[in-house]
C-alpha cells in the first residue's frame, strides 16, 4: 500500500511513528523521541495517506508494486 509497512518495533531505521501525544512519556512515541524519529497525530496521518500519489482507497486496494522503499508505521 503506497510503499508503507507496519512494524511493532521502533529503531533508528523507522521513518515515522503515529502518536497522538505531543510529548509522550512512554511507549513507542517515547522511543521515537529518544531516537529522533518523527511522530505524527493519527488524524494528520490519515489526511496525508489520502494525498499519497498513486494511492487507492481501502475498498479499491490492489496488490502493491515493489518500489524499493518502505516506511515503518505504528
């Protein structure tokens, strides 16, 4: 789906963490802050997903084409 991939781990290779806390004190949002990984609120993330080039709605989902880069999401 538009080169995005979900993972349970936060590490320096993580591109983005969805987190609604502005300054999280624990969890994946906190880990992201410690590692310098950007965070984004879920509503902003969903608005951004809609604007992804070549994206499709979930009802129109088709098998993605491997474009070589994936983004880890939480």
